C-alpha cells in the first residue's frame, strides 16, 4: 500500500497555516514541496496504513464511517488499484474534519486529498474493513 497526501497552497494563503491543517489530520514527519505554475503543492508519502491511524480514529469518533466508506468505494479505480478521499482544507485549518465529494463540490481553498494505491482488490478490501468497517444503523457491528 502506498499513501499520498497532497494539498495546494495558493498565493493568497499562508503556507504555515496549510501545514498546520495537514498536521491536524495526519502524523506527518516529512513534507515535500513542489512548485507548480500557480501554487505550491505540499505532499507526504507513506508505505503503510499506520499514517492513517489518527484520521481513522477521528472518523470513528465523528461517526462518519459510512460516508467515508461510500466515498472510498465510489472513488475506487479497479484498473489502477487505487482510491482517494478528500477533506476540506479550510475545515482542517480549524481542526475540523469535513469529507468532500470531489465529484460534486470544490471548496474555495481546495481540498486535502489522500490517494491510496493497493497491490490488488483484496488489499483494498482489507484496508476498507479496517479503516471503515461495515456498520449497522451508523454504528460499528460487534465482533
């Protein structure tokens, strides 16, 4: 599994604030910076799911497991064995977590995108069951 977190920093934004937004959601040890034509792209890379433990915990605490699972499944690209999930950057700046349906909405300051590449569909399904297990009436089923 390969996890990539990307977030744009536009000229009107304070880079430190965007870095704080990322730190509010993820345990990031190293951020790469890449300049594009009209903004800076901040990026972090991991090769395991441990980097997503803190955000997984918040998703469970906020009881948005079903929403997140639905987005991960609907964004699944079988051909490339990858999926992605987007969070509103502005909400993350104030330590809030808001899932964005990137097919339907574009927040004014953009979003933080998590792209996750898997070896195969089976690895994706195992991840999905760990990250966003099936629920019953919005609550995790007892094991």
